[in-house]
C-alpha cells in the first residue's frame, strides 16, 4: 500500500490529560483504498479522594477505526467499516 496521508499528533492538558491520535490512508490497489485511525486518551480526573489520596474519576479510552473503500464502478463505491472502542472510567 502506498501511503497517501499520515497524521500524528498528541495533546497534553490539565489534570493529567494525554491524547494521542494517528491517521494513515492510501490506495491498496487500483479499485481499493483504505484508512486507519487510532486514538488513545487518558485523564487523571478532577475529584480528589482525600481519604485515599487518589482521583475518583480517572478515565482511559482506546479507539480504532478501519475503512476499506471499494470502487465498484465509475459511479458506485462501497465502504467496509470496522470500529473498536474500549473505555474505562
């Protein structure tokens, strides 16, 4: 696959927020192209538990999406999409 687009970025924010995202796309053959998007986000939380010294509302999220686009004719295409999401919070 010839990679046509690549995008990677990260964000660091308040309360221990970390957000990493990546995107890659390109043709697989003359009539099929694909793209893959991924994201990881974690967050320490806002609320302190004064009894234990830990945060009460931390979260972590991992997401992936893959898309295959099939060019069936000059005027017709079909997409096959797969999603994965894992949220802990």
